[in-house]
């Protein structure tokens, strides 16, 4: 499935459900350093685009582009694998939770490096991470992550030396990506919230797994196994910030 087709399908209401979390945004902006011009690849509806810099967005899906708010950065419809920009056109490039949707990940990463004079900043997921509790109910998620996500070693191979740091997820994260509700398990029972998570679209019918989760929440079994999470403000769910200076 191509990236435009995938996001044409899941993009409905995406902008409302996937609001940028300011704490995650602060880490991305710090990684961009002093860059004034930034290319945001796989930009979607505009989450995490810094307002105080000259941002150019690139997005393949017309559905996602249509949801970009008025006054947001100018957007070009295109693919990461074929960036329509000259070498070193931007001070920096960024890509947030998008690499796993690219059809040719090494080529897309090389394109980011080609057009950026300075840092390339990527938010991604470590496919070798042991997972978080949702994998207990949907072990297929681990196989999906390994199929979609490049290993962390791939970033250095394509971008040169990189720094990789855990991107801890706040317990009240505003952005509705897959692990955003790690401390709010009942949220996964809401089909409206699941609709903005590409993993659920790909997995298809997950009703049996959700029925087990609902039963465990009702009986207290989930809290007996995972109640220690309720005391944590932030949690490592496997998301990583990759920075190629």
C-alpha cells in the first residue's frame, strides 16, 4: 500500500485527533538547533512544524493536505523518495512518525540528507523495543513494527553519524499516536481514537483483542498487571529521536 493511499484512508478527522504535544514539540525544536529554514517531510496536517522558522511541508496525501490549517506552512505534494528540491536547499529537515510509511526508506533518508545543510531530525520507533502492554493483547503489533520500521542502525547508514535518544511519552499526551494512551487504557476501546492510528487500520479486525482488554479493565486484571504505570508521568514506549548533525 502506498503512503498516499494509506493516509487518504485514515486521514479523515486526523488533524483533530493528532494534535501536537508541546513537550514532544520542544524536543524536536531543540534538535533543530539554530536552523531557520526547515523541510518537514511526511508533514500530514502540520503537527510539530515550528512556528518561528521558515517551514516548507511535503506531503503525498491530498486528504492530509486539505486538513492543514489556514496560515500553516506552504505545502508541496510529493514523496520522500523523490524530494523536488535542490541539494542543500534547507538548513534542516525533519520527519515525524512517517518513515515507516515510505516505500523506499533508505532512499527517502538519503534524500533528507541531500537537501539539508544541517541537522536531519526524525521521530521514529525502535522495532527491537520489547513493546508496551498493548502488545500483550495484540502481539501482531510486534510483527508489524518489524515489517514497517527500519532498525535504528539504518539511520546511521543513510545519514552518517547520528545521536539517538528515547522520546518519553507524557501520560496525558495530546497527540493520539499508537502509544499515546499507555496510561489511559480505556482509550483503545474508542473507535474514533483508533481511526487515527495507522496500525489499527493495517491489522483489520481487532475485536477479540479489544474484548479481552475491556474484560480485564472491568475485572481489575489490567490494573493488577500494569498498575505501576499509573504512578508514572512519562514512559518509554519505544519511540526514538534520531538526530544527524
